[in-house]
């Protein structure tokens, strides 16, 4: 019996041909070739690679979005713990109307709206009428004769800003009728309306961050007082429930906040947002 010893194949020689069995397909005379294993780099291998590349791009974006959401949620929770906030607030002051102590005619108004005035500065000049005759009943008839009329100066009672001139030059005014309206810029405050469910956390002396929309910046403030009544109490016609179909509505409590504007101008009645720090 003879033994056949397999000789090692030369690496440079071409690979032997692989016989692929075939079987005829009835009806069309074509031959079906059995499919072998997919070669590397084929379409079947491309799909998992595409998925892996897609995951490598999507996962970092999702992680960043998750971190941003957690940060926003934490800041929102922290603000509710440390602050009581409201955007239902505005700068408020006490306008002072200045007029003459005598009836007469406004000759001139010196400052314009928005002008700064000093205490004692002349705001307007009023001519007082003189007697020009007498009626049949003996009552004196008053009128203006020009140079012989008596002139009265209307002066500023404090340093302030002119915000209105309700009586124009040439108009006739009664005793005490407003001619010029002033506001003291150092006596401005914020009137903030706070929900009644949060007002128990507010105490006088707490620090406040006031964002002034007109200035587009934050200025410091401090709680001065909490009004012991709701804002609806001061309305001309307070709401009353007489029909029995009562709907509970959260009431607003006015809180007065002092404002430190420094030398910055402010608009009376302008909108602000307040953040009252209620916890340390």
C-alpha cells in the first residue's frame, strides 16, 4: 500500500479553485449558485458600522442635553427656595402739584417737562387781577391791565424733576390749582404685588434684586414694609360674593421695596422685576 504525502503549497502559487455545487432550477433553464459566507466590507457589514457611527454622534448630544436640563431644573428649584419673585411690580413715587396761593393768570412757565429744578427756583409767574371797576351792586370788577397787575412767582418746594405742567401759560387758575407737577427722584420706591401664598416668607429688611426694564440692569433694594391688606381692598369697587358661586382666586399683597438708583434716572411707573431673598 502506498502512502501519499501532501506537499506544502507554494505561497506564490494561485489558490486552488473551489467547486461550488449547482443545481438546476426548473422552468427556465437557469442554474442556482449556492451563496457562501459574506465577504468582509459587504452591505451586511455596513449597517452595524453605520449604527455605531450614529451612536457615537448622538450619545454626546444627548448627554449634553441631559446635563443642561438638570442644571436648569436645579437653578429653578434653588430660586424657589432662596427667593420670592414677582414681575407684577413698578416704580412708584409721590408726585407733588405746585400752584399759586392766589387766583390769576399764568404768564409763563420756566422749566420744561423733564427739567431738574432746585428748591426755591421759580417755576412759573402768575399775574393777579386788579380792580377795573364796580358793578351796580357795588361788587368790585376784576381784570388784567398789564403793567399795573401784581405778579406772583411760584417756586419749587424741593429739589426735583418736572413731570407735568397741567396749567399752560395763558390759562386762568384758581387758588391752589396745580401749575407744575414735581417728583423727588430720591423718594422713589417699588410697589411689588406678591401672592398671598408666599407673603409669609417676606419680612422687612430682606435684600432685594430689582431689575429695571427701562435701564436694562439690576439695582439693589430692601423690603420696607408689607401692607396688611390685599390689593383688591383698595379698588374703587371691591369684589364681593353675594351669589354663592364663589371661585377662589389667589390675592395679591402690596410690598414696598426701597430703591437705590444712585445717579441713574428712573421713569415713574416703569415696570420692574423683583427677587426677594428670603433664605440664606
